[in-house]
């Protein structure tokens, strides 16, 4: 880097004055052109330092630009604490209009913003502020049909299995007539989930620091779109899990909501639990719990069914009607199992992620599998039969390399350049 001599500083002052527009903005490209061997960034940085040394605010109208706060700085200031527009403006020493523009951009990019009476907050809580919308599957053509379950594919992980995921969806769609796919969490691998986790992320999703978790949020949301195939009439019903939640905690951005807002075939059900009505007397509940798997594989399912049975009985007593029947789908454990306790049925969802170092250390082997649930109803809409058909796949080493990935153009760009960081990605053709 060239030294700033007294002569160079004087030239900088003259050229800044010459290239300052009427609105006070400085044309740094033109300014740097007249300063041999210096970039616009160097000139701008030197000018700011000079203004601070002279005791003039960097947002004065005498020619210096306002210092715009980055998305990350705004997120850290608004994390789980409500602030007024005036407080934010004073904290960053910028105009309220600029803050409103930045917050609007943050909302568009997927930050979990809560806005009320000119107060702003970025929530990192995954407790739904409103009940998830109830989506009624009302296009049943007969009294029996098939639903698919495809869970825990951990987009962004070096061990994700997108090829097997696509083969399963294709099989479910073409051979079983599936038009509804349940995805109960961990669509992404998240970020900073446990010690050593970053080593398990593909390079395009691995942030250099925690401050760059926004990059992981955008890249993994893009990968959801790449990995989930599109078919005419096929709908996905999606909730987030603990890995997806880690992105919210570290960046304030919800990759599941971001992906769902970009595709009309993805339905967003919030986090952890979502009940989807099948008929007037039956529903399917998606659950992404926490904790490890018990020695008896069915134990967690049975305990969940017990809780569900008490809930159904209480609701039935209130309505003075027979208890509703339901299917409970538990994700998170990367195993598959069926525990029928009529009129309730519990299943473990399986996964589409291979054996990670974390699982190896715990001596756990995942079930890479999707589920086909063949469902029959009684005349009054109650569940009559539920057949559990797991479709297993072999692990494909480094399968993520067989698929397009987000391309980061420069590691020096900030969250404000997010639109230019992630280039457009062509959608893959589902494999045969």
C-alpha cells in the first residue's frame, strides 16, 4: 500500500471537493482515478480517518458519506431487544430514513424481524408467535392414499445425500402416486451447532467467523431449493429443526422461511411441531424433538404417543365426540421405525444424511431412508390402516459434489452485498 504523503493528502482533499455530488455523495471511483495507484476503497478509508481526526462527523453534509451499519451490526443491536427508530438512529449516528431502508432490506433477505409502532426487534426465538396455519389436505380422490416422509437431509453438510433424496421423491411420485411430502425438520445443517461442526460443512457454507453466519443462511436456503425436486401437483409440508434453528440464533435469518417464500410448493409450518389435518377426524403431526435416541428404538415414539393420546382424549371429552386418530412423525434421530398403537400411529422418519464424524463418535449408524405411508380411512374420516414402507439407500460418499453449489465470489464482501455474493444457480434434473 502506498504511503499517504502530505502532497497525496492535499490532492485527496481537492479531488473529493471536485467529485462531491449535490446530494453530498462522493464519487470514489472518479476520485481514485486521479490518485495514481490507489483504489476507491483506500481513498474512502483515508478520507474517513481524516474527517475523524479533524473532529467532523462522518455523516456531515460537507461531502462525506454516512457510515451505513451492516446487517450484522443491526442484528446484534436488535437481537431479542426491542428498539425504537430514534434509538437505532442515534446509536449508529445515521438518519432514521437510512435505518428504515436497511431494516426493509433485512426483512426482504429473511431476518426474523418484529415491527410494531416504529419499534424493531430481531427475534432468535423459535417459539411461534402465532399458531402455525392449518393446511387441510382436501383433494383426496378416494378413501386411501399415500404420503411420503423425507426428513433430515442437512443441506450444506458434506454428508448430505441429495441424490438418494431425489430418487426417493421420484419413486414416491411416480410409483406410489404421492402428492404430499412431509419434511419434519433439519433441512439445513445449520452453523456452529456443536464443537467441530464447521468442519462438516461444505466450503461454500462454512463461515470464516460467527459474524458471517448470514452467508451460511443464504447458501443453505439456496441448497434447499436445489435439493428438493419439483413435480406437477407435488406439495411439501415443512418445519424447522434444531440445526435450522442454529442459523437463526447466529444470524437472525430463518433459512426455512426463506426457502418457503421462494417456492409456492413449500408450505412453512414454523419450528418443532406442526399438526396437519387430513380429515375432520384425523391428522398427521410433524415433530422435531431434541435429545438423543434411547437404547430401545421405539421408546421415544411410545412416550410421544402417550402424550398424544392424553391430548386427544382431553379434546374429545371437551367436544363430547370420539377421540381423533392421528399419525405422529418424529424426525431428528436419523432412524426409522413404526410403533402402531391404534388409533394412534408413531413413526421415526429416517434421514438423508450419511454417517458424520459426530455420529461415528457416538457409534451410531443412520438409516438413509424415506417413508411411504399408505393410509386408509373409515367412512367417518377416522384412520383405519397405516402401512409403513421405508425405502432404504446406500450412502454415497461426497454426494454434495454431484450437485450445484452456491458460489461465493469474494470472501471480503459483507452481508450488505448479499445479492451479488450468491450467483444464480441452475436447477438440476432429478436423477434416474
